C-alpha cells in the first residue's frame, strides 16, 4: 500500500503542476502524475501531465487521457503513478469524492498510487518566503481502501528531488511562466497545442 512508500517528485513535474493551478486560479484543475517504482518502496514522480481546468473530467475523457499518457511514456519505462488536484476555492483544503474516485481508478493499475492536493496556504507562505516545503499534501490509500493524508510532520514521505525546486518555482511565478502551460483541455480545443509541454522549460 502507498502508506509504506516514499514519494520523490522531480522539479519539472512539481513546477508544472503548480503553474497549471496558478494559470486557472478560479477553477478546479488536475494533472496526471507519471513515474516509476524504484527500490521496492520509493516512487519517483518524474512528470506531471496537466489534464483539465474547465471541469473535472468525465470518465471517458479521463480514460482517453490515461491511455494516451500510458502509451506515450511506456517506451521510457514510465507509467501513471498518481493524480494531482487543486480545488476551485482557495480556502478548500479537503480532498473531495471525485479526486478520490480518480485516484481509485489509477490505484487499480498502480497499487502504490498517490494523490497530491495543492495546499494554497503553503503556496502563499512560499511566496512570502516563509516556507520551503512542497506546496502539496500527500494522500495514500490505507488498508481499508480509504484515501488518507499523511501526517503533516512526516514530510519525509514526500520530498522534492532537487532541494532548490521552490526557488526555481518562485522565479517562474515572478515571470508569469504559468501563461505558457498547456493542458489536455487546451489540446482538445486546438490539437496544435502540446499537452506534454515539451518546450516549457527551454
């Protein structure tokens, strides 16, 4: 189960999911997390694929997105390892039923799946220079098949691979880099837009 696992998120994946949320502050936004299982209990989250901002995706849309993501990344030895969600309201720090159901869907294929929930208060503290920890809460599935937030003081269960990730994130926030991020919704509206965001950090 995920409760015994540790999760390490690469800087590019972390920054991408935060920028996606900042681009659509008045909406629920979500991303698919891609990575691999290392050393038995360490999950490396190596990429985040911004999924939607217009509404929580319907199951068929989600299935299509998951299939496309799996197909694209399997040649790199990567698979879908989790889901990231940002609530519509700034003061809403609860993990709702829809993100849990999407997490359950991913869990069927990857039993160590995680859900990351953007923590707006932590993001605000980061921008004020008061905090350097990841601006997301980690949820894993326990033995009773419920999604539970890991203890706030067990920050070692979710770490940033690059310690300077928040410094780089703040630099991207100051230059409004979020304007360049493309999600799956944008791609469906205009297929010339790259949902992989391959050129985002170039």
